[in-house]
C-alpha cells in the first residue's frame, strides 16, 4: 500500500503542476494510470520499498511504462527507423513531441520533485533540471528541446512554482 499512496501523491502534484503549465485536464487525470496494473505495480513497489535485487524486472517494467505513455521523451525515439520513408528514417532518431506531451512531461518532472523531495523549484532555478538537462536535451528532437526549455524557463522566470 505504501507505493499505492506514493503514486497517488505523485499524481496529485503532477495534476497541480500540469494546471500551471497548461496541460489538458484529462491527461492529468489519467497520468501514469498503468502504475496500478499488475505489470507495473509490484516492480515499482519493490524498487521503492522492497528488495532491489531484480534489476532486469524493473528495467522491463520501466521500458514498458515509457512505451505506454507519450509524456516520456523515450516514447518518441523509435529504436529502428524505416526505409519506406523518403529519405529513410534513421534508427534512434527522435521525432517531435506533441505540445500536450511536453507539458505533461514537465508536469511529471515537477510533480515527482514535489512528491519525492518535498518541494517545488523556486524562482531562482530548478536544481533537478540544471543537473539533468545536459543528458536529456540532446536526446530530444530540436523543436521539442526548444519547447521544453521555453516552457520551463518562462514558468520559472514568472515565479509560477
């Protein structure tokens, strides 16, 4: 039950953050619903509150979760391209994320920070983002990277968190 309540807490803070970044309400309501399924819940529970001695099980669960939800940037990277496109689409090349997915992703990051670290970023900066942006931004489609940075910096600059 610990993980269930932690997920509810996470969803609540994602909902609040999503309202601030303009994410559609339906997306916020159904956000991460698969974390309650048998294919995900036991793995997340063990990872957060139990033994972490099944890394392959959790990685399979995490990959499944990313592939189910378009608010994860990994969802937008096809592992294999396709030669039926012209020009052929190369492997592991990101495609542009929808505006709604970008907003939900940012709300997810903000909500996770509030749920797990106990605080929102302040107007002076967002430590988690500053620490992680160098590994995330190069993996995004250039237009998506621009959307992410514009959304984050406009909200932080305006003191929305």
